[in-house]
């Protein structure tokens, strides 16, 4: 694969094997633009953390190359790479104050004391911890400790900041707050962020682009909207958000039949046997719908209600509708209903 003209960080055909059989990276190639918030997303064991650690220099690839600004990083130890890493466990020094933690890397560079002090104060203000420099980490909340780790990593002004599931140890409220903080920090600093997560909501809400990984490979790269709206594989459609995945047979151009006999028109054509991927919110209960079924479960979730509709042939179709003021439940358990799906909302997948 040729180097992209706009690439800032480029990985070329990276391969990494642990033991005799575990292929953690199986020919990974990716270009990341300067100032991009790029997310590696996938389940445990897919290779995303190995890729991050290889970029950082904590792991050495078996083959392939990594270029930063056109210069190879291969063979350089971590401390000689212009990247910093923020870990899931914060990794702040408990015996140091907040200010000493942030200053640590700067002192290793033997910068003048006034410059260190000025940069520490600027970093604490950036992560909204101004005035807390004298505290010890055990006097801070989990979210504040993570901000200390971010400030320390940003203080050295790295060209790339690597974030290895840094929010997974926080509770839901703090995770939501830190998502906004990370996006703000990336926008304000302009530093390239490479973020690793298994949480698709984090990937969709923070990223400029997302790479979905599985079994040591990148399956698809795109903007959050592209990944969600136009998944290229069944795995991607299933892993990102929720999707109805229905086995179907092509009976004519842009027309498919489900196992139970219902027929659907689609905006795109496909192979003789295919998977139809349909987001639950794109299906609608309608008296003149083309898909008959029976309501077997109703899940009320405050903003939405999801109807699990049993179809002929054994498949289940989820239909999600927004709850509006004064809108009653649209169907009762056991009710026979019909469902309408816009052809443009159906993604035809070969695998």
C-alpha cells in the first residue's frame, strides 16, 4: 500500500505473533492524519492494544514498518519516540504531588526550572486542575487522577498521544464527562490522538475516524457515520450499535426474500445469498407494512421503546421507536403487526 500524501503516522503491513499461533497483528496497514482523533475499536484480543504498544515501542513487530512524519520509528526505544501513552490504570506516582507528576517528564529533559513551572501550570489549567498542584493523587477522584495522567503526557508536547482504554476504570458519569474532556483537549492542543477502546459509544462520539479490528486485522476504516450507516461486514454491523441481521435470498435485482417468505426491496443489489443489516430505529410499525410478525417482547427505555417482533421462519426483528409526549405504546404483547423498512435503510452484506 502506498504512503498517503496526507499521512502523519503510517503503519505498513505490521505483523506480530505471540507464541506459535497467536497472530496479534496480521498485516495491519493504516494512515493517520495530523491532528486527527483516531480510534482503534474492537473486542478483546482483536489486536488493538498490540498495535498501540507497537507504535509506542513497547512491543516490536515481527515485520512491517511504522513511519512518523515520513521517518521510520522501527528499532527506536520508547523514550526516543515522540509519542506518549496514557494507560487505563492512570499510572500516576502516588508519592508525588499533582504538580510533581506533571513535571516528571520535563525534569528528565533537564529543562530550566522556570520553564517547567510555567508548563506545569499551563497543563493543569488545560485539564481544569488549576490550584490542585499541591495535592497527592489519593486526594483526588478517579476522573481527576486520569486528568493528571493526561497533563503529564501532554506536558512533553508529543507528536502523538496514545490512549489505551483510559476511561474503562471510571464510572458511567465520569466516563461521559471525560469523553467531552478528551475531545476538547485534542481540539485545543491539535495533537494527534490514537484511542483504543472496546466501547462503540466512545468510538462514535469522540472520533474523527474509526478503525474496526478483528483477529489482528482492520476490517473497515471510516468516519463514525460511515461505519454506522454503511458497515462493510456483518461483524462491523453487529459490533457497532445494534443491528437486525437477516439472512436473505436474492430473487431479482434489488429485491430479497427472507426465510419466512417476506420480500424486501433494497437500494443496493447483492449476491444470491446475503445478510440484510437493518438498524432498529430505521424500522417502523405500520398498518401497510410489508413484513408481518408478532410482538414477543417490549422493552421500554425512557427515550425509546424497542419491540421484538417474531417473523415467520424463526427470525426476530427489533423495531425501535422514539417515545414522544402523549405517545402510547404502539403495540401490545402478542399482537400481530406489520413493519415497514425504507429500502435505503437496508445494507446488503455479502459476509
